């Protein structure tokens, strides 16, 4: 079943055609990766899907419903969450409070209840905290439950954002470079986490530059270059695709096989 469908999507900024006639589908319960050289249009595409940008033309459908240009704050209520390349963490809050923020869109306590600190609000807050602690354990940062966000290492903060996204109870999470800035051990752990979440039924649309990570955990890979879809297929198909190798490494597609063998190591 296709959870997300992107159809003939275009985005023009002045004279720059940043995304051109982009179409692809994301199947439920899979890790679908978007890869491409710097400037290929990956983050712009994510911003179009999540309503940060309004498409010049084209359509985005989630669970067969049109969400083209829908305001970002409305997407969690539809079952879609997002993490960002640059940390979006409230450093003046505790770790668990940051995770609890992810639940606010589905809580219906109201302003008056908050001002009066009504019993129902206190009960909901306690339940939310318990769920947040469970989400932290799920992503492997239970040890930081009582920590202040400013005291946490960078790798743990990356997972904190994933835990906060899970608090919206999403069916799909769009992750923009979750391994950026991580060391090899942290990268491997994040990869295992993403794969485990997908195996549990969560759908992940992943933008990532770490090619070994992408090749290990992806079910499907869509390759972008200059705002266009260059290729799409399994990791094995993309690893041996000469056009993909050329886009990433500047190799000539027509080069003899022995000159192409070495660049393929970038996708090992």
C-alpha cells in the first residue's frame, strides 16, 4: 500500500527550478531514502511535502488524501511527523519535557484547564510524561530521562528529536539527515533504530548523505540530481547504476567498467 504519493511536483524560486516534475511513491512500513549531491533538491522536496513551501504545481497525497500545501502544524494530526537536519531542541527544558511537546497537538485540555490547573489536565500531563519516557526508552535514551537538554551529548539530542516525533503517534516520519554530525558508532545506532521502527510498521522517508547507512537500511532509494529524479530502485540497483555513480562522483557514464569499479565503494 502506498502511504505517500508525490505527483508531478514542481517548485520555482525566481529563475531557479529547484524541483522539476518530481513523482514517486512511498510504501507503508518501509524506509524510502532520498539521496543526491548537495543542491540536488532533497530538503526542498521535504519542505514541499511537509507544507513549509507551497508547490508551484503538482500534488502531494497522504493516505490518498490531498495534503498539497497543508500547513505544517496540521500534518501531525494527519499522521505525519518530521525531524530536522539542524536540531530543533528547547535547551531551556528537560529532555522529557522536550519529548512531551510532541503530544500537544493531540491533547484537548484547553486554555481554561491550563490556567486553572484542573485535575483533568494534571492526569493528562502525568500520562503524557509516562508516554514520553517510553518513547525515550524506545529510541535508546532512557538514561537521560532526568537530564536537562543542555547537558545531553549531540548524538542523544538527535534521538531526542526522533522520540518527540514518535509522540505524535505518526504513521510516517520524514527524517532530514538524522546521522549528520554523528560518529560511526552513533550513526550505526541511529540506522538500527530507523530500521527497527520500520520493521514495527512505521514508514520512514529519509534524507541522508551517509551512503553506507542508506544502503544498509533502505527498502527503496530515489536519487535526485539538479531537482530531477535521476533513478529509483533497491540499494543493490542504485549501487551499480552508472548514472548514480556519475552524479555522486563526477565519473563519466561511458567510462570502461574497470574505471567505474573504484567509485562504487562510496555506496558500500
